[in-house]
C-alpha cells in the first residue's frame, strides 16, 4: 500500500513537471524561396559572396546538396505549392502556373478566383487571387491547427502565386506586388482592407523611388569572370532597351512593372517583409511563420539567362541583402528563429550559349496543338481533337474523337509520330505509357508525381536535354532535367546542426522536415520524408 502511494505520488510529480515544461518551438519560421535559383549558383559565385549571406548559411547551417524537384513540370506555382504542402501536383492539384479546365473549357490561372476581390487598390476590384485551387493544407495551416490558431502565417512575394500558395488556405495574409501602383496588395480571401502598417508602407512609395535607380554592376564589369561578356546575342533586352547591357534603367515601362527586373525588386520585397514582421509583431506569442519569396531573380533571369553578368550581379547583391536580413533577425529573435532557403525551380543555360560552346542546345516550340489539329483534321476529319497544349501536355477531346468513330489508340500513335518528327522533341508519351513505367528512372516517377487525374493532359511532350521551350534566347524551365530540378536547400538557425549531405533528397521532403522540427502534423497531402540528418 505504502509503495503504491509513493509510486502514485512519483507519477503525479513526473506528470506535473512534464506539464510545466512547455514544448520548445522557435519564435519564427522563415521560409525563403529564391525563384529560379539553380543549386550551382551557391558555388559558381562562391568566391565573391561575402561572409554574412549564403556563406554564413553554409558555414553555420546544414546544406542538402542533392535536393531535387521530384515531379514535372518544374515551374513557379508547382514549386511553391510543393515545398509547403510536401507533395507534388498529383496530390496538391497545382499542375502548372496555368492549366486547361475540361469542365469550363477554359485556361485556369493557378491562383485566380472570381469569388474574391483585390484589396489595397483603392476600391476593391472584383475577381482576384486566392489559394482556392490548392488541394492540400500547408505547413502554415498545420501550424495554425496545432496552436489553436495562435500562430500567424503570412506569405510575401512580388508574384501573387509565390505569396499565396506557400501560405495556404488557412493563412492570415498573403501580399504581392501591384504593377500599376507599386504597392503591396492582398485579397478578400484574407481581409477586407490592408492592415494599417501595410497602408503606411505603401504610402511611402518606395517603388517609385527604386524604379528611378539605374542598375550598375557592383564591381567593374571585367571582374565578372564567372559569366560571359555583357552583350551576347542570346540575351533578351529588357522592355524598352535596345541592348541587353549595363546600365539598365527601369523607369520607361507602364506603371511600376519594370521594377520586377531590378535587384531593387528584392530590396522592396525585404523592406515589406520587415514591415510585416514588425507590423504583425511576428513571434510575440506562438510560433509564427513567414513564407518569403524573391521573384526578381526569375523575372530578370528569363531575359538574361544563367550565364549573364546580370545574374552574377543579381546574386552578389542578394547575398548582401540576405546577410543584412539575417543580422536583423538575429537582433530581433536571437537564436530563436528557423530558416530554410530553397528554390521553386532552376533554369536551362541559354541554348545560344550552349551552341556557342558546341554543347547540345536548341530552342523548340513544345506547345503544338494548332499544327497537330490541322494535321488531324486533314487525316481524320476531326477539327479540334486537341483542346489545349497547356504545360506542354495535350488535352484530347475524347468525346469528339469517339463521336467521329476514330480509334483513340490510332489517333494517339498518329500524334506521337508527328511530335517525334520534331527535332527538339525527345519523345511524346501518353499517361498510360507513363503508368506502365515507360520512361527511365527517375523521370517516370516525376511524371507520375506531376500528373493530376482531374487537371492534367493525356499526352506529354518531352523535350530532349538542352532543349528550351521557345527560342534559343534567354532561359526558361519546366523539364525534369537537373538544370531545372536541382535546387539549393539550406537549413539554418533553431536546432539546426552544421553540416551537409549528398544524399538524394526530394523537394517534397521539406514540409515533412519543418513539421518534424515543430512537432506538428504534416500537411494533408504530404508524401515526403523527414530529413533526419539536419537535427
Ligand atoms: Zn520562370
């Protein structure tokens, strides 16, 4: 009896002390996505980075060197959704920046929502942006559930989709850039009007100041030895410019749109992020989360391509800004914040650059619905057998094909033969073939992970490596090849040990890992696994 009482008391004490011990979590989680940042940018410019930005992240944090996007298409909307839902388009439903909707017969933009209005543009504008199309919860959603909605979750980027999809449907706010006024705006999905701190920020008209500043290189042009000469035939001049060379000016566009090409677009994004952290007083009570994305490296990147001085200078400047931001977070949160830095996708070297160096590279138009429909019409008498070629996928009108009495298999063979005759197209593959494991590993799985039963097409146009969708100029992304899918992933701060790993890690492992660190449930669609070596 006596021992029983003692045992009971001991258990009570143990229970009490356990109860009194609060669960450890950081004050703030900052997810940083650098749009179009290839993994190799960490090292291509390494020698010129300062000690406070990328080098500090690598020096003090944990780098997953072999992080791959594990689905196609490798585009912005899919990347931002996959990082924060821990799964690919097959599950989270974000199959592209745009896709074809069979029900309405129209193209859908990933965050367009006719049921909401834009907030922050004077009187609300009908038809706006929201995360409605996202089919999974996000890290932020799960954090909010876990803390009884004490945690606050905010998404910020110049691009709407890069702010909205990471934050998720249950987020407190997402803000993005308004080309017309140079302000940050939002949606009635989150709020009826902008918070006072955001109104004050917009009143400062920083975009109007920044857009007047020309872009000169940080150092003498001749010192940019990791890049090509400034003027190359495969660079695309900025809107309003004759040549793709320094000094770049941004004040000749409509409204404030050209600021998105300037490194000061990153500066403006960070200015607003700091204003949001202060305005919401993030990290004050429960663990809060900021999903921050830099859109400018992608927007400028498309014009100049990965080998241009512009990109080297962009990253040297971003490195400095990141360093200052980390110092600012240090002062505010001490060791009590967690950062992960990654990218939504990479980019191909300009085919013009590849050709100049006798490497395989070419430009090819991959969306070929119009040409194919003409051929099908001639051969089979169906005027519009292909409804759309959104995302280099062909959406077949199976009802019309069946009405015409044309065997689907025969028509598919015809389409595939036509496509395979195009020089830059490596293959054309039906979803049935992919489900049978037709493509080599790991590409087959990437197609499966990227294909959604309700939103994807029937035949995938597969470019050969080195083939850019479009011209030989500038760059783009979207394929399964490493230049598009090998991304940086660095963990830094709260509970993160220093180190690096070359184990192959999927982009969809990020969400599972953040959730493990925070002791919260994984997002509803998560298929990724925890990266255990970082803590
Ligand atoms: Zn892009």
